C-alpha cells in the first residue's frame, strides 16, 4: 500500500443513513431509565470514598473546589457528548462519534481507550466496594489474604482480591440476563443512593463546624502538623486543588455510559442528550454538598480515606446515621458497579460490528437481546483487573483513557461544526487556494458565509496546532511557573491559543438547526473542554503514562494486524471497486460487439 492509500485508509469515515433506527438490540430505555443509569454509574465510589481520600492527602477542605473544577471539565465534555448523541443515535458512544467525523484510526484509538476506561472503571468500583466493606469489618479480609497469598510485585495489589473478583462476575451475570431487568434494579438502587445522599447532607449539616475550614497548623499537636499541610481552607494551595481535581474527575466518569445506549433508548435523539445534562447536574450538586459537610464535620487531616462517612459519623456521635449511610453506600456502589460495566459490552459490540475488532464480539443472543460473548469477556477481564491491582493505580489509568476520549469528542464537535456541506448550494465564489487566500481566510477576510473546502481545511490545521500548543502549555504549567523563562513561554503560548481561538471563531459554521441538542458557544465550549482535559492528563504521574502507552501499543498491534483488513468499510470499498471494474468490462464488451 502506498503512503497516500494508507493515509486514506486511516481517515475513512463511516456513513450513517438518516432515519436508520434498525438494531438487533432491545429498545426499552426511557428518559428516567437513562438518567438513573447516568447518575447510578457515576454517583458511587466518588461520593462515599473519593471525597474523604482527596480531602485528607491532596486538597483539604478545598476538595469542594476540586469537585467544581472537575465538574466544569465534565460539563464541557457532557455537552459535546449530548450533541453527538443527537447526531449519531447509535451504540458505541465516542467510538462511533469519532468514526463518523474524524476517521477509522482515531475511532479505533478512542474505542480501545473506552475499553480501558470501562474495564478499569468496573474494576475500580469493585475494588473500592470491597475495600469499603472490608474496612467495616476491621480489614479482616485484607489481613487474612495478605498473610496467606501475598503479591510482592511493586505495580500490583498486596494480595489477590477474590471478593472484588466475585462482585464483578455477579454484575456480569446480571447484565447478561437482559437490559430491561438490570435497569429496573438500577433504578431502585439509584433512588436509594440519592435518598442516602440527602440523609448525609442533612445530618452532616447539623454537626458541621465552619472552624474546620480555618484550622491553624500552629494550634495542632506536634504529631498532626506534618499531616495538615499549611492549614486553612487550601492547605496545599492551588496545586493541591488542581491535583485534587485530577483525582475528583474520576468521580464524574460514568455519565458517558448513557451515550452507549443509542440502540437501546426509545427516543435516543431527545432522551440521551437530556439525560446527560440532567444527570451531570444531579451528580455535581451531590458531590459538592457531601464534600462540604464531610470537611466541616471533621478535620480534613483526620479523615478515613477508605470509609470516611462511617468514621466521621462515629466520631460525631451519630451511630444510627452511620449505619444508614453504610447500607446506602453499599447499594450505591452496587449500582455504580452495574453502570460502570454496562457500556463495555456495547463498545465491544460496536467495534465488532464494524470489523475493527473480532466480529464474534458483535453476536447478539436471540433470547436476552444482549451481546452475550462481549459481556462475558468484559466481566472476566474486569474481574481479573479488580483482583490484582490496587485502587489508586486503577483510578489513574481510568482517568487518562477517559480524558483522551473526552478530548477527541470535543475535537470532533469542532470539526463537524465547520465541515464543508456539499449538499448546500451556496453563492460564495470559488476561491483559489493560494498562500494569500489562506492567510486572508484565516480571519475570514474573504467574507465566506458557508463552510467550504478551504475554510474546513483551515479549521483542521488550526485544531491540530491548537492541540500541540495546549499540550506544551499544560506541560509547562505543571513545572515551576515561578521561573521567568517558563513564565514567558507560557505567556507566549497563551497568546497563540487565543489567536487560534479567534481563527476558529471567524470561520463560517455549518447549519445545525435540525439537531435536537447543540453545544452552545461553539467554538469556546469544546475549545475549553480540550484545554481542561489536556491539563488534567498532564497532572497524572509518569507510570500512568507508561501503562497507557503500552495499552495503546497492544491496541495498534490488533488494529494493524486484524482491524484494518477486516473493517466493514474496506469490504464496502472492495465491493464498489469490483462493481466499477465489472462495469468497465461490460462497457468494453458492449463496445466490442458494436
């Protein structure tokens, strides 16, 4: 294959027929089901475990601001997902969105990262749930297994967690039974979860003391000073808030599972965007409220990182509330586990249907109307990950895959909003693509009112330069910006980012009046989404990046060894080429006969 053909192959895009709603899956999910799925899959481990862990070691009482930053990043991404759900009501979430807009290679990359996100998401929730239950039993399981079967490998857990393994398999069996049955159970668990959050906030508000947000380190005993940072509301400063945001971002991961239900929702173009927005609002209000009362009830440096609420309510003399919260948390973690695993078989099904992964993954069981093989493999893979890795490693690995998916979804929104529409008849005169015309069109001095090939190409080049500039800027911000040379570099790159935003703003946009949901303030919202996602990715440690690169390398071996050759688009191109060749042969025969 020549370089041009390879590049064309990697960029081939999937075409969707307007009004095509056919699917072998069961369309049984309404707006309430989808919203409960988004809330249930997200509002689990984060609200009961993450807030205390981040407050204790990373951000202090400013964990509330960390949740706010993470919520803003997630909201920008959520708006982009909502628009794509209105555009492409198909199973597969960001994988399908990028396949339609930016091409097969990027789509496979996103799909492969979504597999990582959902596998790690399922494993991390199971691990967190196992740790939570074990902490209520004085860590009996952990101590026993660590003594019987220790794992002495630096990047793995201390012992094999068979309890977490069993939890994942149990949820996998439930999902294999059927979508309707599992979502009914999810709705009940989500209602119990939200009721528990309300009880926590109300009971916690009674025992709250604002003085816990103004702790002076000098007034603390000597043994506690080292654990309290600088004291006050932000004991570890802005850096702690942003590092906490990178951790808290994990708490918002899960709403995108709603986007994988495009072929199981009754009215996907309306219900999926609406449920994404509503679930994000509910999730942020819950996180912010819980983090506020948690840090006001008890000093941040004395929090229990594994089970903060039982510890805090015990110390506050509220044992009844402690057990209500404990039982509610177990239900919440159950529904979070179900929601975390729910999208994974759908992504495998979508990729298998397109041939970029093994086609057997797209097999639908006629009785349950679920991708049964994909569900079984998902359960086994996630269960193994839950049993051999520790929670912090899982959270960081999940965040990087999710952030990359969010980044490409936001980028895809930008590309499609400025894509040339060949079906629109325009009065704009054809402009020769000379260097002078490109420079003038960069600020739309040519006065184009509709996207053209020239303006679309300028947008794509601008987005590419923007991504590189954003990555370098965020990397510099992670270093010591007090250094004058770095400060100048950040200032120059910031100016470049503003100019690139202006270039995008000046380009003519495509008509999207037919969409049921549109991202507001384009290009600003997707632009900021990319910036925030890249910044949070840079905050993750080096080992996380190494594991992520290894995961990508494995995926690319599968794609170039199997997917690129078995893709449905390749078969379609081959069929078109064969028909064209047969047509030429028939014409030659006809001419010869004449």
